[in-house]
């Protein structure tokens, strides 16, 4: 995946940067920079760093203890009260010179170039990964503003076939029938709640007519009402349950069956309405077909705003 590809590439880049800095590491570890490090408490893994261990205590007339609070180990006060100045620890290392600067700049330039090349490489790898993982979006286009009366899938098939390398496989026309779909979803929800929570096992809502269903629900309600109800149940029934029923939660069977058949009547009316095309989904046989269509139908924002249909394929 892209994660391990990036990880491997960054490891190689850091290794190359380390090789470039071998000269600096050798210089900082040598006696030329900080003297012998063997007599110090510095860890061996830091011998090649720029940490200076060659130090000397020197007098400082204007140094105050509060100025060295973050480096208390490099400040000391004299035990002799007659001495009016303090002491600080001074590094005797020469520091970096031109050679170390050249190495550092070489490292920065090399890292900049390599990371830039890595970005281009990952872009190419992303295309390879995307082509290896095929989904319907790799073969499909969507028309978000079709003509309202463009409801014939054969016409859409004929139009997009001019871009297809082989053929157009599917054409799906989505209608602006959101209200009908919501009613169908609610109807299914009411049926499932009624079947799973109240109706006895074996009672088939699909084969029984409305009268039979209502008679069965009336029997269930009668049995419920005959059962004694405690104070807590009465309190819930007067306070919380009406609010929950209002938002469609924990509906009793008599309300579920009323809503179920009310929705069925509304669905029958909505099914008789005519709906316009909202979106059109076209799936090609190959990715080349999709790319050809996107390239041919591409237009500028100005063309969209001015509705310039002459600038796209027809």
C-alpha cells in the first residue's frame, strides 16, 4: 500500500542523508573538535554529535544566577566571599567551519530534491493502486442535471455509446421521487415493528387483508388493557410515552396499524404521479470509456454559467 511505500522511501532517503553526513559525524567524533570523549560521561551514541565536552570554568563579572536557571550546571558561585564575580562553564570547541556548512547545505538540497521526487513517485503509485482496486466509480459517470423528461434509458445509452471503447453496460435513471421512497421506507418500518413486537408467530401480514390485521391488533390491545398496570406504568403513560409516540418511538399496535395503512393509501396515490429525472448513472464496460466521456464532456465554469452547450460533445 501507499503507507509502506512511503515508509520504505523515507527510510532510504534518511539513509542517504546519513551517508552524506558521515564527514561531519567523523569530524565531531574526532579529537580535533572536542578532544578525547573517552574521559567523559557522554554516551557513545552521541560521540558523533555536535555536543561539546571540552569545557573550562571562566570568571564572569556580569553573570547572575537567575540568567542561568535553565543551565544551572554551567553556573557556579565562589565560596570565598571576597571574590565579587561568578564563574560559568565555557565551551572550548571551535564549532562548525566551512566544511561542515557545505555538508549541511548539501544535505538540505538533497533532501529537498528527494522529497520532491518522492511526491511525484507517490502520485504515480496512487494511479497504479487505484487501477488495481476496481470499483463501479472507475467505470461510471453521473449526470446531475439531466432534462426533466429524459426518462428513456435507450436514448442515454445511444448518446454515451459514442465514447465507449466497447459498450455501455448499464444506465440507471434516478427520479425525484423522494417522498415516495420515504413513504415506502416508513411502511416497511411499521410492518417490521408490528410483526416482531406484537403479532403472534405465524401471522402473515403479506397474505392477510386489512380487516384481519385490525381484528388481530384489536385482540392484542384488549389483552393488554385487561392486564393490571402499576403506578409507574401509569406515570410513564401520562408523561414520557406521549412524547415518544409523537416522534414515532415505542408506538402501540393500534397506532402502528393505523400508520401502516395510512401510508399504503398515500403510496398508492404517489405511485400514480409522474416524476422527473433527477440524476442519470452510466456505467461503461471499460475505464477508457469513462475517461473518454469525461474528457469529451469537460467544460469550463464559464460554459456552465452561460449554459454553452455548443462547447461539449452532442
